[in-house]
């Protein structure tokens, strides 16, 4: 079992901010609006909200419960539940740790770009145009330098521990994120063309409701709540026993979804403002031209059309993106670090630097072989490993964990849970609906 020196979140707010921070990342602020724009806006939004409620939330409760029960890293927490086959439990815990590390290796590169884009307007303003160009133009050297900078930032926060590092920084950064979002949404709404984007985002067009949209929406819901890779298990293990897990999970899912929704409110109107200012965003067939680099192509072009205000708005936007990326990257690095601390008895500082350094080396290898490795690592970890690990967690909670022990764990933070509707639905739902639905979507996505 876990050692008594294990860190804990000092407050419920601290946990909610950290878990929401883990969930709120580039998946919400970049992935969600891009997928919404490519899939007809409101149609995607409706299905996404359904997927969060029907699949992501029940699975979030499952992961947090496993973690809090084990009070340890994913390997030990899974073993504490899956007592009859400790070897399989350990193996799946290890795979989750590898998946988290792989996601962090490509995530650091993306986040590094965002750091470059957030610094560029200031450099342009003070006349250092060539430095600004270097930061915003694709090159192996730039990718390596910026990924290294972002990785060091992540390592710095994680080595400080749970309360002093993760919780402290999440409770500072998340409110900043919310304020920046609010200011920018209000500003964009005052620009010409914004209302057209708002209409696309909020008025559903039924013709866009396709099976592939379902797949995209579930993938987005899973990726955005950091499910499958063990980070929510680790955060669950830092929860005190008196916390009501379903209620807390609902709050985290609500904040996460709120941020994704706000990102859509910001980015879809911004696209139409850009279009109104002469930036091409749709091709002849009416499809989004640059869905992958929407954030790096369309939005900077729009900021450029705004004159001197554009530099301030552009800097604000990319700082917001870096904050979202950092609150997620710290939860990804925490997965292998907590494993090294508990399983190998490593000191936190040493574990953070050794593992963070190893992941950075992987980021550098990807940066220098970008064309062949970036998409491959992203697909293996998010398209294959995340949903399949999600299926395993559903089976562990639904079929392997003794029902009474599961109930007792949930009762610790909510003694009346047995009488409520949640306990009547959730156990069989996680047992049958979640694994079947996740597998169906997964099979469709590869076929």
C-alpha cells in the first residue's frame, strides 16, 4: 500500500482546479473548436455534450475511485482492486504510464510552439522581427528549443509535489485562464463577422450528424478529460477519504466542458472575423482549410488584421493556450513520477528530473523526425491506447472489483450513496454500456 508520506490536495477547490487543469488542455482550447468547425459546429457540440455525460463522466468516477482506494500510483492502485491477478494489474498500470509519457512527448512540442507564438508579438513590437520569425516558422531547431523550455517548466512544477506544486500552480493558473477567456470572448463579439460564427456554433444542422462525428466526439470527450492514461487515478489517490467522488467528478467534468464550450465561443466567431477581414478559412467545397493548424495559421492572420490591438490580443490568446497546456502536462508527468516514487522508492525530485528528462529526449527525437514520428506517436497513444485502457478500467470496476468493496469506497465520502439513483445506475452502466460503447466507437474509428 501507499506510504504515509504521500501528498494530498489540501482543499477540495485545490483538487477541482488541478483535475480541471488536467482535463482542460489543448484538447479543449484547440482540438474541440477545430473539430467543431470541421464537423458543422452545433451538431458536433450537441453530440460532444452527450458523450461527456454518457461516457466520459461515468469513466471519470471509475478512475478517481480506483485511485483513491489504492492511495497510490496506477500500478499499485490497480493491484489493490484486481487482487486475483496482480500481474495483469501491474502490466496495465505500466501501459497507462507509457501512454501518459508518449502523450507528453508530443504534447510538449505543440505547447512549445504556443510559447513561441506568445512571445513573437512582443519581439515584433520591439523590432526583433527575425527572432519573432524564427519562433513562428517551422524548423527542427525551433521545435527542439521550445519543447525543451516547456518540458523544464513542467518538471519545475511537478518536482515541487502535490500541494506546493500541482495544487498551488493549478489554483493560480486556472482562474487566469477563465478571466483571459472572458475578456477575449467579449472582445471578439464586438468584431464584424463574429455573429455568423456564433450562429454556426449554436444552431445545429442535422445533416452533419454522422457516425464519424460520433467517433470524433467520443475521442474528444475522452482525450479532453485525460481518461485512460492514469492521470485521474493518480489525482484520485491524492484525494482525502471524505470527498464525495461522483459530485467532485461532476464538477470537474462541468468545468472541463465549460472551457471547451467557451473555446468554441471564442474560436468559431474568431474564424468568421478572420474571414470578414479577408483571411481565407474555407475552400471551394466549404470545408475548413487548415483544421490542424487553425490556431497557428488562421488566428495569427486575424490578429494581424487588428492593428496594434492585435499584438495584445494575440499575446493574450497564446498565453492562455500555454496555461491550458501546462496544467495538463503536469498531470501527465505525475503518472510516471508517482510510479517511480512508490514502486522504485525514488526521491520525488530525482524521479521528476530523470523521467522528465527521458520524455524530453523522446520529444527531441520526434522534433527532428517530425514528419514520420509526430502523427504516429499521437495516434498510437490517443487513438489506440487511451480508449482501450478506458475499456480495461471499465472492466476492472464493473466486473473484477468486488461490488461491496466498491460501494464501501464510494460511501466514505457519501454515506447515503446506496439509496440514491447514482448507485442504482452507475455500476451496471460502467459494467456494460461503457466498455461496449467505447469499443464500438474504437472499432469504427479504425475501420
